[in-house]
C-alpha cells in the first residue's frame, strides 16, 4: 500500500481542502500517514495569497525534493503560477475531491486533464469527503464575485460556485451527529453565498441554526458589497441565534476611498463604517476582525493615515495587517510600486496600533463569565470566538462557563 503524507497551508478553506484530499486518498486505497519519514508520496496543499507565502511554499517544496520525496503540489500554487512547479505533478484546488483518483493516474505515469466545466458540475462532491472533527470547516462555496485588482486567489479559484443549501444542511447534520461542536462556515466570501443560484447566506444560516444539537458556528470572511443587501437579516440572526458566534470578519483593506477604488473593492469608507457600526450597535459582545493591506500602489502618506484613523474609530478586536506584495497576473502588479522601505515602516506602525487595539478590547472581558467551548485541554473559544487559555486542563468538547481572570494582547486567561 502506498503511504502518503499530506501537508496543508493557508486559510480555513485550504484546511477543508486538505481534509478532503486525505479522505479522497483513503477512499482510493492509499494509507495517509502522520509521519513524513514514513511516506512514499508527499502532497503539499499550497497557498500563494502573498509573495512571502509563495516563497515559503517554494522553499518547502524544494526541501522535500532534496529529502528524496516524491512530491505532488496541490492547491493554489499550480493553478495560479503553474510555471513555478511545471516539472511536478499537481492537483488543482477544485480537484481536491479527486485527489486519490489523480494520484493513481500520476503514479501510472499519465495524469488526465479534467475539463473545467466537468469539475464545476461535480464540485458539490467535495462535501462528501468531509469527516467530523470537534472543530470542522464547512466550505459553502468555491470562488467569488469580486474582481480585486491585487488578488491572485481569484486566478486560482475562479468565479463563484455555491453548493446547494440542502446538501450543506445535510452535511452539517452529519458532522454534528458525528461529534462536531463547532462549524467554521468558510468561503472566499461567505456573504456572496447563493447569489449564483437565487439564494443567500441568511437562508443558509437560518437552516443551519435549525439543526438539533449543541454547537456553535463561526461565519467566515464577508465582503461589505455583498453583505449590505442582506445586512438586516444577518444582524437579526446574529442577535437571535445562540448557534451563531458573535464574530464578524469584514476586511477593510484601506481606509482611503481613492485606494479602495484602485483596489476595485466596490464600497466606500463610509459604507464600510456604517455596516460595522450597525453590527456593533445591535450585536452584544461582537468580536470584529478586519484585514488591511499596507503600501498598496498609490498609497500616499495621507491615505495611510486615513486608514489608521478609520481603525482607531472602529477599534477592531483583531487586525490582520499585510504588507502589499506584487502578485503576477494581477492588475495591481502593473501599477507603480511603493518603495519597500515605506511599506516596511507603515507595516510597523500598523502592527503597533493593532496590538494596542487588541489589548484594549480584550481587557474589557476581565472579570466576566463567558460561555466557551473547550477545544483543547488548555484552550477554548468563547461565544464570540475569543481565544481563552487555561492553566489547568479542562475536558475537551464541553461547553462551560469560564471566568476571565486576565487578558493579553491576543488571548484571554481564565
């Protein structure tokens, strides 16, 4: 029996694909091993969202090759930047559910090229390969409707294809019956779910909340442009449903309208602020996280300061700050780039602010009792997906009341 070691990198969507790859391999008779040294084949599920990530992927691939491993490259890298790994066998993101079948072809010496249309029609089969875990990702769509000028992920994953709502509810029921207590609802943009099939995210969440059992859901990243038309429905669900964690991931990317236009984000600063304020006003204990790109082409000192001012006004619980890097094939890569020293300095300024804001937000919870799911012996998720750490070991998989004793920059202590 061929032994396969699978490595996964990147976002929750990639994590789901890694699980799907493993399950597909097992169904096709391969042995998935936990130890790299035991493997005959290594499948590395890659991410290329930023240049640093791409370099990390290439370094890891070359290291595995030097170790004498038979390497198969899966995920976004072979799809978006095929020339980088043209000498290696590959599995595209949409082909994760066919990983076992494809690996058999690779080992026989002939790798069939599947038609995009055929793959798209069968994408829902990805759901069949998801297995229950305490914390399980539930991908609800592939691709997105956006056309951001900096984004290479669009090249890798393509246009929006939403999975049928009834299939998602059925899979969620199966996962919860199998022991899942936390569902990570994931997509490139969860807010645009269903817009390709006359449906929407609010309908899906409503149906998922009707599933019996004690569990909690974390709704993944949403785009303001597609959230706005269903904003009232989504806020009402957040307010009324205990099964929906009070967690909002809404990327700002820039607090300057000129830069947002260059990025092709499709909203203004005021529209973004309005949506966040509406959430904060109506959803108690909202944990608001956002993403910011620093040093985008054309970002003046004033534009950067505008971003800082928006962040100070909205006070996100967590800011993922990314220094802009050129991605081949994107519109932004052709624009005049800022000096790397400017990007580095602004990144350092943003990092200082994000730490200050995270700590200020976390301190508010000291002395509070909060409901939390124990996901590891010394770690839990609260009802708004704050990370809690314990000194003493707790029983994994249980919902418990925890008392917050202290706060650090990015965690709570209980």
